């Protein structure tokens, strides 16, 4: 399952909403028999990286969105959370 474009409005940040949404996505995927949840986020989204890593995601790759991105050393980080029986 791919998680795409999760966002919490500024006025609701810092209240655990993103953490709850992430847990719900993982539970949804697990209940439907998915093996893993994958997602991507940019190198500047440090809070998102911490959130995902705290929920059991691990970084599995890095890419650049374009040639210009590569020249500017702008990276997209790819994450995966395996949903095995023990997860």
C-alpha cells in the first residue's frame, strides 16, 4: 500500500493528529492483508521523517526528482514499513 500526500493543517500540528493518522493507515493496511506500506518524502521534511521512523518505517532508498534536483542535491527519501505478523 502506498501512502501519498498526508498533511495536517498548521493549526492542528503538534497534537498527535499525524501520528494517529499514520497508525490508522498501518492498521488499515494490516487488516486488508498488505505486506508493507511505502511512502516518499523530501529531505526538507524533517518532522515527517521523524514521524515515519518513529512509526516503524525505515529508509530504503533515495532519489532526485529531476536533473535539476540532482544538480541541486535535492533528495527524495523512500520509506517502507513491513507489516509482518509481529508488527
